[in-house]
């Protein structure tokens, strides 16, 4: 169960950021007029692409520190006497920052974003378009 708490925190923050930020950016861009009337140019695909790409970046900024802590806690060696390098998620955050600086929390940001961005663009755009086709309303 090592790393369960940061895994749950990461998933919660990632999903909240992706959905909330996508919805907000989509609404703002649709009203801006840059993407046609009510963002309807090319069936709204450019608006969804930009909003999901931006939300992927923001979500990765927020969730990456928990990803780093999760990985460190899951991979920490346990001594024969049962002692571990980190006693909790907070302890792992603090020790990592003290020993390597604040930017340690964003190690692996680029590969994480390269993985998350296409997934988000495809999944949230698909969810939005299928929901619109089925219900006549936007999902996001």
C-alpha cells in the first residue's frame, strides 16, 4: 500500500484540473469569437483542442509533485529492521525538497505532459462530441 495516498491525491487533482479547466477555457474561448460564432468553427474541434491542451498542461503542473512522491514512496527500500526512508507523504515531500530543491517536484514533467496531452485531447473531445450527439448538450 506504499504510495496509495499520493496516488489518490494525484488522481483527484488531475481529474479535477482536467475537467474544470477544460470547461472554463472552452467557455471563454467560445465566447471570444476567435473560433467562430459560439466556438462552432469546424464543429468546435479547435476550441476543444486548445482547451484540453491547456488543461493538460495545468493538470500536469498540479499533479506532477504527487507523481514524484508516489514514485519515491513506492520505490523506497525497506531496511531489514522495517525502517523506511519516508514515514508519510508529507515527510517525502519535505525530505525531497530539502535535499534536492523545490523543482524536484516537477522531475519528469515533460514525459508526463507528452503522455497526458494526447490522451486528454482525444478522450475529452470524444466525450464532448458523443454527449452532444446523444443528448444535444455539451459534456464540458
